[in-house]
């Protein structure tokens, strides 16, 4: 301990805590900020540092929170729950004598919401803040407001190894800044980038044994995901690692606690280990015996798409700070080795720090936290990165669908009740709705919530989870039961496993995921349409992918709830990884108020005509339908509009005049943005067909008749008065030449306007003509007497004085009957040959 780098700055740090309410500590991995500093704070004279009350230290991960608490308790000769305790989701070990609580960030948010004054808390420590988790950013924003409005005596310490301290100093301008160096054990770097056609896991299967034979000690291998970890573990075990005295230990977030502890514990004497980890091992955890790090340089990042409501999983290269963190694991206890499967040049091209989670996440929980906090807008609080408005808007829409917000974006009675439950908004809505539906629904919802929070990694169908649990064969049975009991107490009604109805699990899941109720698409194995309108696929080996094809009842009425849906980087469709079947009748009962009755029409190419139906729909899902035989004219028109919308604007009867008008309008929007132009992008025009095209579609009842639509008139009318008059003045269709000839101006979307004209017809002109209120010069395409291009220019005066001489020389020989004056800028424009001019 006496060699820990944090010791050299302890005096400054304690002094800063005594004089400042906010302190930033930057300390490299292994400096002792997570383990030694908390001990010093517990043992310091609290009056010297002005610290009153207990200390809360936040960790990004449950494994780190538990381990640090156990380590600190051992240092004090105590058990966890005495001076040092911890709180993580579903588990708490604290007591009246606890003075230091290690908590995960989500727990900290709950503490703030339940007691904004943080009664009895003197210091809040944000450990490993560089990870920039959504919960950490939220908790810091709340703590800053508490400090400003309620508790000027509350102290905040933000700690990290690789934080962007300049950005953090902007957020906390009054904070004291302390920096500590790392331990300083040298690391020997080796670079072994993958070849163009080389795959990661096979290459690691070669490299890991080579370096284990070359170097002593244990190895930590960083991989992007769980599948890679499992593949590499299988490959290494097949090579007989165990027989060579080397244990292969996976380490990732979803792994059971016992297996995680095995990965981080010291190896048995005489044995070594290879720890295969995701970026969970970058920080906080000290993995005993590691002196080699093999870094793939890759990570998988979940990026939320607000348009689809689905998260996309992207594999990308890590930031420079993450590479530094990973390499640092090799030099914590002694000189180490880091083998990087990428080049130095590739690393230098990466951003310095990773993008904050708040910028690319599903913000439904954050939006709910803001509502509980009383912040109507996110910008009322202080953030290092302001949450994206598009993600917050999507979250508000979903919260309305869940019944937690009303149409005025205010908390409903369910929304207010959900605060005390301490669960995700989707699950809170499920519990509260189920409670109203009766005892069996409620008890089943409790069981469903536990299975949603603690998924079986080998399960695709959640009903199978329940079967194993109810039979006592589920490996997490005790965890699931304990969680149900905990939530039951929060709801005020105890959990009774005997009342869980397996037939209602799908309905309860639907209450949590109404946007992901999905309907099997006829004719496609494993193809589904989600209630939010987006498509998703399921592995053909999945039992639910085949269920609907093997049963005789109509496939249109077969529904599932797609619980775990993800989109990969290289796929345009989403993949369903976990689901449960749900009865249509149950859906109709619990979502009766959301089911719409409407008339739907569509042009069916297969039959070459219009098909109209009365439908009952839940979102995009058609629950049942009935054909309409006597189709009203308005419905026929709607069918044509639907056809155009599906096929795109290209099916409309475009001609030169209508294309030119559309391009002129789009040019006008770009060149004269101050005018009140309508939006004319393709997607907006398709969305607004009813406004601008429908009035000109009288008697258009078939695809063949679409050619009769007066498209120019429709666009001109949509442009509206006075713009449809002014546009002819600002952006004329033709330009009158000095010869009296009118030449068409060629407009192009996103390009300069062009006037093609014979060179003789612009003799005497000193410059290119202007349009768009004098803001745009026409590009002159100067032609030969045979209408072939000679020169393209926007600088006519410059052309006359420059390269015209070369053109003149060539044209005199080729077209001797035409005039090629030496001073074209002062010659009369003409369409005639030499014989019409006096000699």
C-alpha cells in the first residue's frame, strides 16, 4: 500500500475536499483511488475535511461494487455490512453502523429520487466516471442540482483514470483538480494487426498459446462479445490448456457471480489462467496475477434508433482511452506485456474518449427519472452531454403508450405509483396494469418481471423459463423467487408462486412491450411484423418460428411478444432473440381501448385492382378483416395514393415541364431560404400526397390512369400564391438572348443552373446572366454552330479575355462562314453567318 501513487496526492486531495464542494481526481489504473482512498477517508479527521455524514461511492458494475466492498471490509477486519456495505439491484448489505456504501449507479438514482436532500450523506464519489454510463451522468446532474438548491454542504468527488478533464472542468468550473500518476510498471507493447481476410477468434487461438509459452504469468484477453468469448474458450480447451496447468475463465456481465469470482480470484498455486473478458474488465476490477494483456481492440456498443424503437448492436474499434485502460491491466503488479491486434496508426485515428452512453441510448428510463425529478426539459439540469431531443421525444411517446404519461406529458396515476417500485418503466406499467386485471395477472406479472430481468442465457422462449422454474430446475430459481418477493413487498401484495398462470405470461409481457407485439407474416418462416410497424426475423430453428406453420388455425391471428430484439450492423432487419407466444383473445381484452376500426384500401398488383377491407388493428397489426365490395370513390383514390406512396414518386407522369418546376422549387429553397417555401423532399411529398396530389386525382381509379394526372398543375398549386407567380420572375424557365431568342434554362436539384447557347448569340455580353434575385450566375454552355459544346463557364468576361483565343483559332478553320471576331465582348450578338455582315 505504501507504494500506491494515490498516496503522493492524498494531502492535496484531503485539503481540496476541505475547501471545495467539488473535486475532480484523475488517477491512472492501479493508483489506489477505488481501494486505498476510501480507507483514508474513513480514517481521516472529518472536521479537517469538513465531511459530515456517510460516504456513497458509485461503481458502474455490480461485480465491482461487491468486490470493492468485500476488499475494504477485509482491510478493516470486518464483514460487509458493518462499516462498509454495498447496495446493488436485488441485493443490499448495509446497517446502522455503515459509513461507506458502495452502490451501483442505478441504485444511486433511486436514492436521490426517494430523498433528494441525501439526508445523512456528506460525500458522493463517482468512481470510474470516464465510462460515462447513462446512470452516472443522470446521478451527477441530480447531485449538482441538490448541491446548488438544497445542500451546499454536500461534497462531490469525481474520479477516473482517463476522463476528459477539460470537458469536466467546464461542467464543474469551481472544482479543485487533482492529478495522480500511475504505478509506473513498464509495459512492453507488441502490435499484431489482423490481415485482410483473417478472423479474430482463429487468430487468437494461435496467438494465446504462443504468448503463454513465451511469457510467465496469467493473461487477460479482451474480446468484443460473449459469442467470441465462448468460441475462443472452446478452442483453447480443445488444445488441452487444463492439462498444461492453465485455466480458461470467461468474464462478462451476464455470467453467474460464482463464475465471475473464479475469473478474478488468484490462481491455485502452480497454475495460471487465461481470462476471456469483454470491456467489463477495463476498470474497477483487479484480476490477480495478470501480466499479459491481449487486446482485440474491438467492442460492441448498443446504439438506439428512435425511429424504430430498436437498438442496433455495432462492433467498432475502441477509443484511445479504452486502449490505455486495457493495456494498464498488464502493469498493475509488475512489468507486463500488451499484445494489440491492431496497428499504432489505426489507434491514433480513433477518438480520444468513447462517446457517452447518453448520446446513443434508449432514454425511456431517463425521461421517467426527469419526470419524477420535476424537470420538464432535460436542459434544466447540468450535463456533460445534453440528451438528444429525438430520443427523449421517442421515450415520451412510448411512456404515453404504457399509460405512464398523459397526452400533455404529465405523469398519470400509474406514472406516480411507478416511482416506488424501483423497476424499469416498461415493467412498472406491466405490474400496475396487471394488478388491475386481477390476482392471477398480478402474480404472473411478478414472475414475468423476474424472468425479464434475469434472462436464461440459453432460453429463446420465455415460457420454457417458467416451466423450468416451476419444476425447480431453473439454475436461477432462488434469485428469481427472491426478486419476486422483493417487488411484491414494494407493491404491497406478497408473491405467491402457486397463483402464477403460465397461460398469462405472454399477456403480461405484452403489457411491458405493447410496441413489440408481433404477428407472423404469412408465407415467411420466422418473419414477423411488430406493432410499431417494423419487421423482424427469428432464427428458423427457434420453436416459435415454426409454431405457426405447424398449426392449422389462420396464421394471421398468431401473435408473439418479441422481448429481446436487436439489429446488427450489417443487417437491415431486426433479429428476435427472445420471445413468448400470446393469445389473440387475451390481447383483444387487455388492449381493447387501443384497437382501432378503420377502412383500409390498397391497389393489389396481383389482381390488377383495388382491395378494400374493414380492419381491426392494434398498431400495425391486423387482428381481423372483412372485405368491402362496394368501394366508394374516396376509398379508390386512397388506394391509388397508397400505391404511389409504396412505389415512389417515379410512378407519376413526370415530363420536362414538371421536372423543371420541381427542380426550380428545390433550387429556390436552397438559394432563397428566407422565402416561405413548402418542404419538397421526396419523403415529405410522399407523406403529404393527400394535400397536393389528391385534388388532381378525380376519376383516377387505376394504375393506368395515373398518367392522366396534371402533375405540373398539382406542384404549382402546392407551391401556392404568390410563390407560384414569383418563381417565374426569380427563376425563369427561359432567358431572352440579345438576338431575341428565348433559350430554356436547365435547372438541376443540388446543382448550378445551365443555359446552353451558341457562342455567337452572346457576343457583346460582358458577363454571365444573373437569376434568383441576382444571387446566382447561370452556367453558360457555349456551343458551336453545330450545337456541340465548346466551353462551360460562369465567368464570360474572363473567357473572352482568356481561352476564347484558342477557341477562335480552331473555329475559324472549322466554321469559316461564321463570324469569330477578335473582340467578342464588343461584337453584336448574331444568329447569322458572315455574308449578312458588311465587309
